[in-house]
C-alpha cells in the first residue's frame, strides 16, 4: 500500500499502531494498547487484528485477517473472472485464462490484492508476470501466485488468531 500506510495509522476515529507479539504483527488502537499493558506478556494471547506473522526464516507472511484493512488502500490490484474465483478461494494460483483485469504498471513479483469482478476483495497474491508480460503469455500461464484468500477462514479456522 506504500505511502497509504499513513492512512492506517492516523485514522479519523483515533490513532492506531502495529505491535509485534510472539512473531505476529498486530494492528490495534492506542486505547486498546494502553489497556493491554496491564496484562503480562506471557498471559497475552493476542491483541487487535493479526496482520501477519514472521516465519522461522524471518520472512513476513501476510494473513487474510488484514484484507479488510489493506484492500481499500492497495496500489496494485488484480480482478479474476467469475469462473476462476472458486479456484483461487481453494488456494490455487490465478492463470491468465482467469485474469479479468490488472492494474497498469504492475511489476513482476509485486504484491497485489485479488478482487472478484464485482470488486469484492478475495485475497492476496504476488504478480508472477508484469502487466506487459500478461498480455503476451499463453492462457495456461500463472499470472498471480496465491498467498492468502478468504477461503482460509473455513480451511484453517482452528489456527487463525
């Protein structure tokens, strides 16, 4: 979301912040943060909304719980055709044949928000091809690598925090 991160922090309803707790990054209001300081860190399970976590190799993996906050401010977007929505929601990559639209000047390996053609955010991905390359590739080529989707709420409901 680039510079739009400022819109997440300085909101009209108060100031929000990001906090790291047990390899997870949480997004919460400063009011909630002040209340949470009264709880010992060992007893604290989670606070606010989980935006993602750091893997064992210290790479950050964005969680689907951040979609509602990040989607309105995304710079790079991809729209999938109705026939490919379900495939994406089952955890598959987006193929060129399922690509509806893509934001102009999207670079290769750029993070994108995946939308349905009705502008409903479905999840996150990484552009496998740039916008220019997408025009030339064959229909079975992968154009967006799957990262997270709203179907994870059902598939991983036991482990989402």
